[in-house]
């Protein structure tokens, strides 16, 4: 055990407490409002949205696997891998900010186009994260893990806790998982980003919102990805290392 590993373990404990804490009053009220809106949407629309996001995610996953450069470095310790991911996150965050500002300034049509573009950036980053920490994205189980990392980052408090438990016990859970619940996946993602993304469609205001929102969404995803892969690597408490 070195000083950096102790620091990481302490950060993981703090992150876990944040993940598992109960929802605040604002989050509870926001979720209730979103559920009411969801109930007003016709079932056929839900089906179309579910299939659209499902197909977008699958296509992005496949494309990201092809374009993600394999990590050539061997023997990297955890500190070196963390630092490499931070550098990659900085690059992806800049791309997301430019894309968000551009589509946000372009009005409703380009604002809507931001959804699949940002989704593609997020998925590509998650493939990079998996590679940085030494996991083979050619394996189906690793792709499924990537989707759970995504779901952990962009879900309601209730689903986030459920997803965290799956990730925390991944070696056991992965044996029973065969696919995602795509309806739940798309609904949780839409509910998480709906409000800020709707503001992005407002003319004259969208560019600022788009850039700010995309920066924060990528930053949040980066924290989630780093800590989930750290969690898989670090199996014991410092006293047992």
C-alpha cells in the first residue's frame, strides 16, 4: 500500500456515501413532476423513444469499440492510470463544450441534434476509460459494464443506488445479466437531463446553457467512470493491502 492508494480508498469511501445518500427535497419534487409529464406521453411515443435510444447506444458502442485506441502502456500503476484518464477527460470535456455551444446557438433543430452527439461523446469516453484501466472492451460483459457506468451517472437516486450495488458486486452480478432494460435505461437518462436540455433549446440562451451543461455532464461522467473502475481494482481496505 502506498500513500496514493490510501488517498484513493478515502476518496472512494466519500464517493460511495454521496452515491447512497437519500434524495433531497428538490430532487424529490423534480422527480414527481417528471413522472407526471411522463404519464401524459402516449405509449407509442415511449416505444419509439426507447428504440431510438437503444439503437443509438448500440451503434455508438460498436463505433467506439472500433475507434478506441488500445492502451499500449504496460505496468502502469493506479496513479498513472488516473492521471491518464484525467487528461482524456479534459479533451472530451472541451469537445462536449464546443458541441454544446454550437448546437445550443443553432436553435431548436440543432439543439435536438445535441442529444445523439453528446451521447456519442459520452460513450466514446467510457470506452477510453475502460481501456485506460486495462479492461478489454471487446468482451460483451465489459460493454455491459460500460452501460451500467453510464446508468449510474445518469439515473434517479433510487436507480443509482440499485445500479451501484450491481457495480459493487460486479463479479457476481455479471453472471446473471444478459442485457439492459432499455425502457428504463432511456427513461432514466431522459429524466436526468430533460430540464437543462430543454433550456438549451431557448433561442439566445441555448449556447450558454449547452456549453455549461455539457461541461458538467462530462465532468460528472468522468468522476463516475474513474471511481467505478477504481472500485473494481481496489478489492480490500487499506489495512488488508
